[in-house]
C-alpha cells in the first residue's frame, strides 16, 4: 500500500501496546512510503495516564521519535501529535505545541464538556441525551477547533458514531457547514480505519460526510490510529477505495506543518 500512515500511537499514551521501535519495523515491513507518530498530547484539564502521555513524557516522546529518525535515515518518519480541543485550556495547548517543531498536528474532539464521548465507561451517557443535540454539539466543537488555527488535520471526523448511535434527522446541512468551516480554516481531514475495529464497524468519516468534504475542497490524509504494531496501515485498501468513492484523486502529506500534495496511488 503506497500510502503513508500518519496516525500511529506509542506506549507513552498509556493505552498502546508494543515498543515504539516495533511500529517503525511494521511500517517498513508493509512497504509504506513514510509514517508518522501522532501520540496523545497531555490533557491539561484532567490528569489520566490511561488517556494521554504526561507533561513530563512529552519531551521524551519527541526525543525518541528524533532518535528513530536518526536510526532510519533511509525511511521517512514524521513527528506528529494528536491534541484534544479543550476550550478552557487553549493557552496551555498553544504553548505546548509551540515548543516543538511538529510535522503536523492532529486536532481531536473527545470531550463534550466533561463527557468523554469515546470512552466505554461513559457510553451510557448516550442513552440519557438527545442524539441529534449530541451531534450538533460535537460538530460545533470540530468547527471551533478548526477555526483556532492550532491544527493541521482533524482526525476521526465523526468519532461521535463510535458506539453506533445515529442521528434521527437529516444532518447534511450541518455537514456542509463543517466542510465550509474546514475549507475556510485551511484544515485537512483524516480517513481513519480504526472505526472498522470499533462497535460502529465503519471508516471515519462516513462516505456521506466524505463526499461533502470533497465538495468543499477539504484535503485528506490517511491514518490507522494504530495502538498495536500489527495495526499499522491496517485496512488501508478500504481507505483508498473510500477516498476514490468520494471522488478524491489526491491527498496531502506534511513536513514542518506544510502540505505536500500527492496523487492517490
């Protein structure tokens, strides 16, 4: 599969397995043109080592990726990060991102207020809420995140569907609003195969949403969201077919937070 995998985690986040070196070996074995680590930036509103790395681990993570880059000079390894959009801690987030020269920054929305929407221990909350309002609030946060200018790519764009909860009204007007906001903010989105491994059993984002993003000219990247070495580039054949079904003919890579346009293979 001649596509890069830009969404690879490490044991630093507290919920990924294997050794960081094993992810590089897996990417090389699969013949990827390049790979990128994008582990979870520390959360500043809560301290939970099962969700993200600690603040003390952040420079260690960066140093380790740089070490791997030196050890594999013939293979491109990008330094990325996945950062949660938390409205109350944007100053701390911006300061943390400014300390390092990342190749790209993923923006993610995992929280609506204090509710961790993708955490299994809190999935009961879906039954207590109006699902249409949940979708509205979630995608409003996605748009707000894109408008900050802190992120290059929004990851797992419709992760709100993770446990199979679907809106009961037509959300296309909202999705068009999202597409317009991302395009205006110059933010890409990621095709993420991890949804195929989740209860919803579906790529993030759905084909319906992806076609709307294509209509608005929002570029795409690719990620497995690997938390184990065997998951590197998993189901990328399906991601490629998904991109083509939505009408995409190219995608973007990143270096030093600058886009690199490339044709789809």
